[in-house]
C-alpha cells in the first residue's frame, strides 16, 4: 500500500490512533518553530531590553500574520478532510486549489495594509523608545507576508490528507535554517534586530520552495492540485472562509489580548515588564506545543468523522484529546515550575539583560499553571473548526481570551492590588473559565449530532 493510501486509511480509522500518529509529528514541528522563536528572543536579548521589548510589540502583529496563513489553512484542512470523509476526491482537490487562491489574494491585501499603518499601530501599542527596533524588524517580516501565509496553507494541505511527515520536514527546514542564520545575521554580519527578521524570511522561503516541489514537481500527494482540477465555486470560498475568518480572528484576539496585557504591564512596571512577559510567554508557548499538536490532529480527525457522519469517532476524538492534553499539561507545568530559575538564566546572559532573570523566574513559576487551564477549551475549539463551525470556535476564544483573561487580569492586578502576579494569575483563571464554557458547548453539539443521525 502506498504512503498516501496509508495516510487516508489512518485518518478514517481509529480516532485515538489517528490523533497520536498525527499529533507527534506536529509536536516536533511546533517544537522546532518555538525553538527558533526562543532562539530569536535569546539572540535579540543580547542587544538589550529595548530590543527584546520590540520583539514583544511585534509578536502580537506577527501572530496576526501567521494567523492569516493558519486561518486559511484551517479552513482548507477542515473542508478537504470533510470531502475525504465523504469520499469526494474531486471536491477535495478543488478545495485545496481554492485555498491557494485565497492565500495569494489575502496576503497581497494585508501586506499593503501592514506596511502603510505599522508605525501608527505600534505607537497606539505604546512602543515608545523601542519603536525604531520594532519598525526595523516589522517592515521586513510584513513585507514578506505572502511567504508566511503560503507556508501555513501548504502545510495544512499536507495535514488534511494525513501526511504529517512532509509537513514536519518543511517546518524543520525553516526552524533549523533560522537557528543557524540568526547569530550569523545579528552578530557576525552586524545587522542587529533586522538580521533576526531576514533570517526568518530566508528560512521560510526555503521551506515554501520544498513544499511547492512536492505539490507540483513530484506530484505524489493523495490530492492532485494541478490547475486543470480548479473549477471556481463561490460556495467553496464561503465554506473555507467560514473556518478561515474565525480562525484568523482568533489570532487577532490573541494579539489584542497581548496588546492589552502589555499595556497593563507598562502601567505597573514599565517596558522592562513587557520584555519579561515576552520571554516568559515564549517558554509557556513551548510547553503548549503538545497541546497544539493534539489540537491540530483533532481538526483533521473531527473533519473526516463529520464528513463520514461518524458520531462515535467524533465523540471519541473530543474526549480522548482532552484526556491526553491534561496528562501532558501536568507534566510540563511541573517541569516549568521546578526549573524556572534555570530557564530564566537563558535570557540574562549579557550585562544589558542580567536584571531580568529573577523577574522571568517569578513569572514562569506562576504561568506554569497556565498550561493546565488550556486543554479542554482548546480541543473543543478545534473540534468546532474541524466540523466547519468556525464561528463557535471564535466565540469560545473571544470569551476566554479577550473578555475573561483581560477582565480577570485587570481585577487581580488593579482592584485586588496584586501587581504583576495579579496579571499573570488573571490570565490563568480567565483561560480556565472560558475553556470550561467551550467544553460544555462542544459536548452538547456532539450529542445533538449523534441524535440527528438516529432521528
């Protein structure tokens, strides 16, 4: 049996096995991505707190950029998986080609918008003395927007048919090249913070070339994305956007959350607090990698199960992913708490950044609880994305992140007077409460789906 047929058999079979087999390569991929993000922060930290804070101001905007590709990719992944579940190969091909068309149009529009308005956005965010660093980094990253959007869409196309091996290899190319090029561009070529940006762009470009060769050169995917298979359907664009727009908006919500949290941090303890939070959240995001890997696998498995009208597989995918997520979260949270001081030392290796070490250690010891608040809400959101109910996922994220996390952080910090620890604690409590709402909603949806099949 060929690899592509094995992949299809896997995603249409036992959901537990499919989630594990799909999530492990995705965890490796995300680990590599986070390692090069952390490498960015560590190398840039050597330039001082202002440079690291600048990355903190750009990161929310970069999340929007990545969210564009991931949003369109999530829409494509969901729709392709549902067509595969329904055994409609022609429409699966067409869905992939529509995603690439969306990728080109959307990235061109947002490139212009970001380049024109970036200074004003950064000023509104309170970048202050760090704005020149932030602009130097941001103009390069946002100027190459189409590279990052296309990368997210192409990876999702591989994931939608269960081909995690090549999706992982493509991301590995990006990560390894970035880790190699960062110190070379920043320090050896003396390009400073702009060197970190160029390293990211060059690495992502190489990954895109590799994936394009597999899709149109080697042509051995289950999907056939030859232009001859493209037949424009307005409804297909709408179907993909029903997941893509909410998924992208979720990333914008995360960005708005980061902007609001950064604003509170500046009020309480100045821009250095943003640098501390930026470094700490990079480590938290590293600990979230297994959860993101499981969640991405659930999107595909849920989409296939829903397309095949298979209630048991959908129910199992939801419950199993949450159990697996909690087990991994407990282990990772413990590691973060125990080794908070040692991790903090990685960000304080120069005289310009040495003062941040104890603050980062304190932040990490509190935020180690954050990973425990995530699994039930994240997996529920991914199930909704998988079945094409992107708006449901968006509502969960809106309630959890923008409303509850922000409100709780404000209450704990300013009303209870807990300061920085109050901000960290509020983010944790808000995330858990919002995730609980999402979990209950997903359980009700799956139950009703099962009832509709037996009606």
